[in-house]
C-alpha cells in the first residue's frame, strides 16, 4: 500500500503554491500522514475503497467581478441621460471609469468569492466532487464500493460521494451525519481529526457490508489529495 500524502489533480505529483499554502494552513506536521494511516487502517478491514480530497477552491469565479462591474456600469448613465445635459462623451467616460474602478475593487479573491451566490458556489463544489470521484477512478472499483470524502475550503463545502454498491446498503442521511461532524471539526481548527473521524466512520460502514476478500481489495492508493 502507498502510505504517503499525494497532491495532484489527475494523477500528477506537482505542487501548486496554493496547495502548499492550504496544507500548511489546515494540516499541522504529520497531519497528512495521520490521514493516510487512517485510510490504510480502514481499508485493511474492508474490500471497499476510500479516497480523501481537499481543494482550496472549486472555481476561480473570475467572471463575477466583470459581471457585477458591467451591471453597475450599465446603470450609471441613466440618471445623467434623463436629468442632466452632460455630453455623451462625458457619460461614456464616467461609465468606463465606473467599470474599471469597480473591477479593480471586485477582483481580489475574498471580495470575488463574496460576490458569488452561495447556491452557485455549492453547485460548483458539488461538480468538482463528482469530477474527482471520476478522476480518482472510484467508479471503477470492483463491487462499486468506492467512497470519496471531499472538502472545498473556499466554498465551505464538504460532501461524501459513495458508489452504488455501498450507497444501497446504508440508511439515508448516513453520509450527511459524517459530513456535519467533519465540517464542525474543520471549523474548530481540527481538519486532521475531522478527516480521520470521517474516514473511520466510512470505513466502519464498508467493513460491515464489504468485509475483506468479498471483492478485490485495495485497488486505489491510500493518500490525502490536496488540490490548489
């Protein structure tokens, strides 16, 4: 078994600066190794597979500053058109200055993320979780027993995706309960403990329904994947 932290988007080992910052912020020294050990330990008790992924963000949302700046700039001329005698050139200059000024204000990452509705951020994070489920080959496991534990930090979003084999055997709401505990631990500053507890909980369900040897074991490497 591989027992180390890996950081890649689709199987590469490259480190982005953002991924490294995310690691240092969320996981203290030895944190990723604890998570890898938890995955390996859980998978020794089951033929199922667990992959843990944490992403700095699920989208750059670079369109948002341009969209909001353009909308405001489109509204600016109307009072001057109806209530003043300003020239077209003056109004156009004001409109252009408004767009550029607001774009500069809205471009910084925290403001950019604040401009995006929560529903859109959740949808983008869910889509990246699905992408990662496929990218990590969890849909190809024998017995359809793959489980993805996914966290997107910027969106404050966590999700557990389970393949059909294990999904059909656990009560509805099981994964959400694990996610709630994970997000609470991350909010409290214990991301490592949150991941370890979530892995152990998922592993317990897999062990109950898919004990070792029921299908081919350990098809995927054991590691935490950190995405920039």
